[in-house]
C-alpha cells in the first residue's frame, strides 16, 4: 500500500532533543501530529516508526526516542499528500522545518496541548484510523 499518514504523538514531559541538522529543539509536554508519506510501502514505514530500536535517519526518529505514538491515521494514494495534509494543520503551532527538509512547507510536525484539535482536523479531511491488525 502507498500513501500518506499522520502519527499522533504524546510527550509526557518537556525536554530538549538534538534533532540531526536542525539542532537542539525543546519539545513541550503535550501532543504532536507528524505528517509523512510512503510511496514504496506504507506498512513498512509505519512498522519502522513503531520500532524503538532503529538507526536515527529522519527528524521523526529523534523525537520518537523520547515520545509515544498514540494513534496512526492514513490515506491511500500513489501521490505524496503530506504537504496537502500538513496545510490542514497549519492553524496549530508548527515545529519549524521539522520533517520538511525536502519541500517548501513550514513544518510537518505540529503541536497542541489539546488532543481534540488533531482529531477535528483528521475527521474533517477524512483520514482512516490504522488498526494494527491492518498491517498483519
């Protein structure tokens, strides 16, 4: 399956994290939505995000060492939709340049103290909630 996805992430405590070339970023306690695409295998990309032990390759890998994925939503597509999806989250606080080094977006990671902010956007754009058995 090919497509784009949104990881809903929880940071239980605020902490500074060294994020590759972006340098040190302070992540506040709260919730984050990360938007990505996988045009080779959505299943393998999500499985990789769920692994705790992995080589740190993408910005999101650095964050996930310190945070937990609560939920995953996706849309099947043979085109990269991550920038379109990220645009729907632009009313929330972006983490500048995070996950957006290969495009002109401000960010592909957004912060909110309120989980419901993300749920409203996800519902409005019609993403499907991933059930882990979907990929087994």
